[in-house]
């Protein structure tokens, strides 16, 4: 099912996945220090003070669409859960463990105020990225995950991402 978008006048067939190259905490480190202080290994990012981030997946439903709006934000894990995730990173069967707790480290386009929100991430098998589930988040993020975006709102967010 598709319809003409009231925002841009085109028909959308799904939306691209938004992903952050680095956790905001790492991106805020001056560029000349970053290479020394930040290490990215696949979906794990560590700052030299020991802070550990993992890339997770977050979905917001879009009204009238089977495809959700997908974000890939970095989550700052608690120290204990960071150790556990690093241990399990190359483990195929891990969905029975966790969930792990952390905080959203990226300002999500359209949900900027949710930066720092506490989340639980669910481990998945076969090396799939961990998933943020709506049942265990609160506030504006939970509301967005429950109510979803209108197609026009998703379009606006996508356009603001494309400008960055
Ligand atoms: Zn549009």
C-alpha cells in the first residue's frame, strides 16, 4: 500500500535506515584526539576511559506501512553489561541471555529529546544486532514506539537526516 506523501508529494516505498557513525560521546571528542582515544571494532565502540557502546536496533512503526522507521543508535552499556556483551560478541547463540541495560547515546532525528533515555537491549542469535523493545522503555520514546510516526513525519525526519 502506498499513497502520495503530503510532505514531499512523492510516493515512498519504505525509508532508509538511519545509523550513527559514532556514539555522540565519541564524536564530541576533538578530532585530533579521537584516533588515540576512541576504538571502534564492528558494533562495539570504546573510549579510553572504559566507556563501552554497542550499536543496537530500534524500530518506530509508520502508520499505514508494513515497514517501520529503523534507527541504529549507539547504546552506552553499564560496565557489567559491557563486559558481558564483549564476551558474547562472537557468540552465535545468545538470545537466552540478557537483556542488557544502558542509555541512548545518540540524539535520534525526530526524537532528539530521548538522548540519554534508559533502555534494555535484547540479544539475538546469529550475530544480529541487539534490539530495543518498547516494553522496557519509558516516556517519549515508549510513546513513539507505541503510536508510531505518520508517513509525513517519517518523510520529514528522513529529509533532515539527508541534509546532515
Ligand atoms: Zn514524503
